[in-house]
C-alpha cells in the first residue's frame, strides 16, 4: 500500500513535469512543422525563441501584463522571420548557414538588449507570469486530474493549436498549397500556386510560434531572462518535428516523449537509480536517428525540403 | 531625362573585384552598425575598434590567442570542405569534435602515472593520439555516411541528432568512466608530456596551429591535386554524371564522411591537448557550427578557409579584450561578426543585378537584318 502510494506520487510528479517541459517544445515544433512542410528547414527558431524570450521579459517588466509581453514577442518573431524568409526564399542562401548565423546574431542582440535595459538595475527582476489554472471539477480527478488539468493557459492553448494546425494543414486550401510547395514546387507552380508566398507563410508561422515558445519559457516557467534560457530547445524542437514525421498529432506525441525523457532523468536522479541519466536523455535522439537512417525503410519527408526554388 | 535602370543578369557577376567590393561593403556596414551600438555605453567606436584590432592581431600575445582559437576552426572548416564538396551535407562536426576530444583524453590518460604509456615521449605520443582520435571521429561520422550510402538516409537530420548523442556521451564520460576524484565532473588533468608544446615564449600559441596548417596542405593536395579528390568533387558536383563515368558514388560519400569525421575530431584533440588539458562538459561551444561558416566564407577552398578562420578567431579574441578594457559588451562584436556574414550572403542577390545609366529615350533606328 505504502509502495503503491509512493509510486502514484512519483507518477504524478513525473508526468506533470513531462507535460510542463514539453509545452514550449510543442509550440515551437508545431510552427516548424509548417516551415518544413513548405520546404524550408528553419534552424533560426533557436534564435527566434531567444528573441521572443527577451522581448516578452522586457515588455512584461515594463507593462506588468504577460499578455502584452506574449504579443510583443510574437510581433518580433514575425519581423525577424520576415528577414529569414527573405534570405531563404529570395536570396536562396544556404538554409543551414543562414539559420546558424541568425542564431548567433540573436544571441548577440538579446544579450545586448538585456544589458542595455538593465543598466543601473541591481539583482534579477521577476516579472508577472501566467499562473496555473486548475480546471474546476476535472482537476480533482485522482492522478489524471493533477497531471492534465493544473497547467497554465498557454499549455491549454498550445494543445488546442495541435488540432488547429492539423485542420489547417490537411483540411484547408492554404494547407494543401503549403504542402504542395514543400513536395513539388514546380508542379504546384504550374497549378497556379504562389510557391514564394507559401514558403514565406511557412517561415512566418514558425517564427511567430517560436517567439511565443520563448515567451512561454519566461512567462510560465522562469519569470526571469537569462542568456541560457533557450539552451538548445529550438534544436530539440527540430528533432521533435522529424520524430513526429511532420504531422501535428504525431509531433504532439513526440514533444511529450522528449519532455517525459527529460522529466524522468530529473526524477531518477532524485531516486538514485544506477542508470546514467544521459542514456535516457539521448534515447529520443537515438530513436530519431534510427527513424531517419533509412534502415526501417524510407521515411516520407517533404520531398522538396531544403531544395531551393526559383520562379521560371 | 537621365536615370538608372536595373536589369537582372542571367548569371551573377563573379569577378574578384566585385566580390572584394561586396565583402568590403559588408564589413564596413556591419562595423558602422556596431559603432552605433557602442554609443549608449559612452565608448568611442574608433578607439574600441582599434583596441579590438590590437588585441586580436597586433600584439604578440593576442595573436597567439587568435591562433589558438583558429586551429580548431580550421580543422572543422577542412572537414566541411571534404564533406560538402562531395555532396555529403554533414552537420555533425560538433559531435565529431567532442568524440575527438574524448578519444584524445582517453589516450592521454594512458600516460598517467601507473598506466601503460607512463613517461612516453611526446614525439611518440603525438602519432598515437592523432591515429586514435581521427579513427574515432571517422567511425562516428561514418555511421551517418553508411546510413546515407547504404540506405539513402537523410544525413542532414541524422548528423544533427548525432551531435546531441555526442554531448550526452561526453557528459556521461566525465561523470563516470573518465571522472577524476573530486567534486567536479571532469577528467583528471592530463600529464604534461602529452600537452601540445607552446611555439614561442610569451604566447599561448601551441602546436595545434601547425597541425592545422599541415592538414590544410594535405587536404589541398588530396582534394585538388589527386585522382581521388577529383572523383570526390565530381561526385559532389553531379552524382548522376559521376555514376555514369564509372565512379561509385556511395563509396566516395562514405570516404568523404570518414575524412570529415577524422578532421573534425582533430579540432577536439588540439583543444584538449593544447588548451584545456582535461575533458570537461560544454567543451564545443558551437565551434563545430562556426567552422562550417568559416569554410563557406572561404568559398569551400582550403586556403580561403584558413584566412577566414584566422579573421574570425581574431575578432572573437578582440571582442573579449574590448569587453575587459572598454567595458563594452562583447555581444556587440558577436552582432558585428554575424552581420558581416549575413550581409555577404545577402549581397549575393546584388550580384544578379546590373545598374546602368540610361540616357534620354531616343529613337534608335530599327536594324533590319536580312
């Protein structure tokens, strides 16, 4: 009985943490799905997340409203990714190189802005955050209640966005055209689709989502800004998109798997189990490698992913 | 009415004059933006830039640091050249670097008191550590190369994922098998007879830069002067034509992946044996990615890559000094560095256009050809 109780405490703590950690990853990954479905690998989401984090932090600090912080972050994400989209689509520079350099630029800009804004301020200033909202009734269900229904508004919205993303991608004209741009831009263009516009749309959606994910880190999880707040989570979102085979629902599952692995290694360290935590942490990556290696047959990735397209 | 007209060219201009002009303009534009960013901190941009230049290039000590930073960048740049010119779009250099660092640490730990190689002279240790490190890196990247050549897997994504696995592997090694006694998760300090010797008095420059230059020469000969190199480049330019010409594309790409992994592993080796002298977590700090950029700035040419690496390293060293001396945030220089590269990349689009003066519209006689 006592052991069963400990186990359920562990389970609740683990899965709640898993969902909490996977929230921002899922948000960024959903956006990236649109970019990759349109044929562009947007590595710049790592830097965009950081820009979103600093923007949301400063705006929330100045206005006291996390909603305004979130909105401002999304606006910055839109602006920054307009530049990225121009580099990818119009200049047709190497997508990987542009993304990497953009991430370095974003780190410079974020740290410069933070230092300039905090001149003369001593000590870290915590900002207003989105508090957890237990859903009345549902949150009281044993085990499932605390795991699923005690999160912040941003998590509930992110989960709702999975359904929205799937609907837009598979059930609307826009989604069809976007996927055509990523599968076969020439044929799509011949059918009257504006490929350039679709690819811009893909990158902009990923930029807004990534910036919101950065704001999520500040406004739900930390309440502060640090240069290391993103620390590779944008790259993890890239892995999640691939692990989730470019499908919003599978991406949601993938995000949960990555979050669960992270949360599990945190709790296993507390429980002093002999397993090296790095093994658990690398498991999702190993699975992604296996899935992409071609051993298990060819995965269907967007056919024209990373292929540049020039209008003829 | 006089004016200008903009026409699109069929091919970009690629005269060396236009390339030099565009690079110069990109640098100036980025420096101006950086200068403006320095204003709020009450600094004189000209003085700050002078201090940066002085620290990175004009003092013996500072230039030594620049060479220390340049060596691993050159190694990763060379690795990028081998892989990318063969059409193997590998991005896993960060991982290879870590594997090379771990392999070098392990080899050097065999020279600790009581281990098999205790007291080994450096000239015997060096070929051993190069062999072990390059082999480990080659196997690590060869996994991705094998997936690509045998099963047609996507090397871009798998190699990115392999970087994480390498990071976790090093974390595991320093917290378990290679951990020294003590509170910190680090390997033991390596014995001094395994360190790369310093080249000059009063400078931290070590043998690593010489190794990088030798590697540059070897890659240049291999890639641009040998039959194998020719086959690699043809494979990269047009795999179908290469296959038609009797070249086994799969094995060439596998070979390129070995070369890339071995070279990138050397980046980790020179950092461990020349700078850190022990394995620590968080060692790579993006060198594996900046090396790619350096190679591209050098137009995927070994010599160009060396120049780009030294310039990039010098800016980084200068930025640190500027931060200490002028109290300016180093982030300004990161912004300048990345803007230079983004401007160079973006200016590609300019090379497609021709601006010409047009005179007043005049009626030109219609030429009748017959």
